[in-house]
C-alpha cells in the first residue's frame, strides 16, 4: 500500500517537473515576442515631420513663389481664439522663415521678420521674394508658437528676376 502511494507521488512530482519545464518555454517565447514587435512600431512613432510640398529643394522659381507645406504625425490646427494659456498636445501651425535657420526646439518663434505665422491653419502662400538664392525654413509651432523637436526643415530656392 505505502509503496503504491510513494510511487504515485513520484509520478505526480515528475509530472509537475515536466509541466514546469514546458511552461517555462512558452513564457520565454511570449516575452521575446513583444520585444521583436517594438522595433516595427518605432518608425511609425518617429514619422512626425514637416516638409515643403513645393517648391522642390534647389528649384528655380519666379516671384511670387507659391509655397505649399505638408505635415505628418501632427494635427495641423488654427491657434484657438482668445487667450491661449496652454498648447494642445500634438497640434500646431506652420511658420516660414526667409533666409534663416531652424530655431532650436522649445523656442518661441518671433512674430516678426523673417518669420511668417500661419496661425489660421493654412498651408500655402504666394510669397514675394527678391531675385537670387534664398533659404526657406519651414517650422511647426504649437499653440504658443513654440518650436517642436524634429519639426523643421529647410530648402534653398533660386528666384529669377
Ligand atoms: Cu505661430
């Protein structure tokens, strides 16, 4: 009788060991699966950008120059009317700077030359430019006109008389 019980316990213990081993392996596979999926999701999160739809970088153009802006990963939105105390997250409007560089992230874009604000949410303009080479900076700013990391680009155009 006792031997039967002991061997029965041994069988149970053996089964538990096997169960423990086999349950370890799927757990390892499961934990490595999200890690493998993470890099695939990263490019989508990093897709925030602003760009000139036109003109193309290096283009030769005539004044007035038609500028058209694009944005991805951030919602283009007019600045709310009235007193704006806080910037809505992941929303912004375009700014163009003529013959200037991108401002550092977190900088309030001046409401003065060489910057033009598109606070109404528009994304194009016919701009008068003097003949010659011009650098155009396209910078997205939030509701407080503050620059956002990674959301600026520059192009060069050659304006003919
Ligand atoms: Cu602005």
